[in-house]
C-alpha cells in the first residue's frame, strides 16, 4: 500500500511540474483567469458597474452573451460608486478579481486613461456603423486626445417638457374664439347692410350681439368642433421655438385655475440651467479634452446670462424653495405648462398616470432658443464601457463591450430606465425618441481634470446672476478663476461691453 501511495504521489508531482512548465512557456500572467474542467474551456470576463438599476438588464444580457460566446463567459458585479476608479486600480494592480470592462461616466475618462485604466478601443470604426447611428455627441463623449477610449452606452440629458392637454385645450379655445369673431363680424356686416331682420340683443357688457342669418332667436348657437388634425397642427404651431415664445404664450394664455406658473425649472442645478450658455461657452472643445480651448467670458455668454437674469422678472422662481423633484411634481400635478426635465421624468409621469395621479397627456420638445439671435444647447452625460488597461483579455473585453453597445431593442429602458446612446431603438413612447434627438445635439460634460470644480463655480455664478449680480463682472471673475486654476498664474481679462439683449414681452402675473 505504501508503494502505491508513493507512486501516486510521484505521478501528481510530475503532473504539477508539467503544468508549471506549460504555463511558463505559454507567457500567461500568474493571476490570469484560467479555464477549468467543466467550464467549456471559456475564459472569464468581469464587468463592474455602480448602478443597481442595471442589474436585471445586465444579467439578462450576460446570459444571452454566455450562450452565444464560444470563448468567454461574463460575470457582473455591482460595486460601490465611492472611490470607484481607485478601487478598480487597486484590484487591477493586485490581480484580484479586477474588472476587464467597467461602466463609468464619460467625464472621468481623462483620469481613467492617465491611470492606465482605460485604453483605446480595438475597433474605433464600430462607432461609425450607420446601422447603429452614434451621434457626434456620443463620439465626442468618449474621445480623448483624438482617440476613442470607451464605448458610449447610455446617456442622460435635459429638454423641454410640456403639458400637451393644456396646449390642446388652448388650441380649441383659440380656434373657437377665431370662429366666433369671424361669425360676429359677418353678422355685423350683414346687419349693417340691412340683410338681417329682428332686434339686436344687447349683452351685459353693453355691446350688441347680432343673430347670424338663419339663426332662430332664443336658440343656442352650436359650438364648432375643431378636428383632431387641426388640434395636432395647432399644438405644433404653439410649441415654442424660443423662450420669448413662452413669454408671449404666457401673456395671452387663459390659464385654468390649477396652473400656478406657465414655465418653471430648477434654477439651482447647472444641469437644467446650462442650455442658456451651452452654445457659446467653451470648456475643452467639442470633446471636452483640450486644455487650450477655454472661452467662458465672451459677448455671447454675457448676453445669454443677461437674458437669463431678466427671466426672473417674468417667472419669479424662489431658489430656496425649488429643486428638481418639486419642479417635476408640480408638473405632474398640473401646476405648470412647461418645464425643463431629464429623461427620468417620462417614467415618473407614466407611473403617476397608472396610479390615477396624473390625467393629462404630455410631450418633449427640442429645447427652444433664447430668441432669434441666441441658440441653446443642453448638457449631457454619457455612461460608457471602458476596457481596463490591465486586462489580459483585451480582445474578449472589446467583443463583449461591442455586444452590449449593439443593443437594438428597448429592453435597457424597460428594465433599467436607461436610454441607449445610439439612435434607432424602437421606443414605444415618442417622448423618449425626442430625448435621443436632443442628446444628439447636446454638449458632453468636459472631462478635463484641471477644471473639475468649474461646475460648482458656474452654478454659483448662475445663482448670483439670478439674484441680480452684475452679469459682466460675474462672468469675468469666473473666467479669471478658471484660468488661474489651469495655468497656476493670475489672469486679468479685458473687460467686454455690457449686455445689449433686452426682453420686452409681457410679464407673467
């Protein structure tokens, strides 16, 4: 028996030495994922993410991928978002169950790239696939120093949300008023010509109501029905192309008692304010990665921010009493006609409707310009799939990322509430399609590490200007501060002319 055990031990030692020799010749890293018996010879690829809302969706996608892939099997892990990149770096250096792919917001890509945690994707031409339709905004979000260093996955942006039922009612009311006015003019003209017999009817306001030809005295005149096609066309014409159009609408709107404000948005959050200056404020160029492209203080931004400040006269929004949740709830409750919202609003409104707490229809429109001279652009954040630079399975990691980004159904939205970052997804709700369109023209949040606190400073500047601070001085100081932060030396900006834009439309009561 002892001889048998010795022989068995010798065989095991030889087997272990053979395995060690094989691995030393193969060039594989010591912590590289090994295939094991019973695993179908597949290599494990790990995906990390921080938003638990994605868990069900990602689980379903991983099951689908694992069934079709002959080389790789994927494991997912939802981890804390605190010190996310730092934890990825620690795990990667230690070689301890690190992610080969991870989901992150695009504004952190410079930091990830410089830390070696993100690298250029294997096939950049993937983003030019016309069948998928990645917008320039999606591509710019994942571009750094001319390289595509991640895959755009899903996004968030803001746009104009409107109460469609209120607009439809207003279209009908205005159409009826036009018809009544036309009939009244025609009847008066006929009476003046002596074509109508009978007594004129004096109304309570002292004006005379003349029965139209063919009317029977004492018989109620039937209200004219406005066709659905006319209502649809009327709503499209009523949707504002500028903020000044909203002011004009407010000046002429016969609002129901439930409406407390025609237009309200969260003036305390830069994500909902940025569209005012988004087309003219430059922080890092189109891809947000060019440290030499900083243009915060210019005549256009001065005029846009002056326009913003003047809106406080028309839409008196109390900063201390407003936040995004309240603004959205007021819209759901029918207290406002227009607001600025992110795509999460769609699911919240639909939930309120399902619970019987919202009885109107709504829609999403492109963010209006300020006026005929000044355009707007909203800000966007793209969550992307980065390939870990430490991964020893680069090809498989890229293949899996492409698989996720090739989603062609609305499953991601229905299961997680996230909108895929390319066009062509068959969303059943037209409002979601509108957000995709707005995203395509949005400004990706810059990824420059040197300007990371700029957004706090800009948010403070917006608050000060809303409260009446001098627009020119505030923007001049903001520009000097950001350039000091970047260059390390003080910069004195040449003072530009004061704003010339003036809002003259009617004031909301």
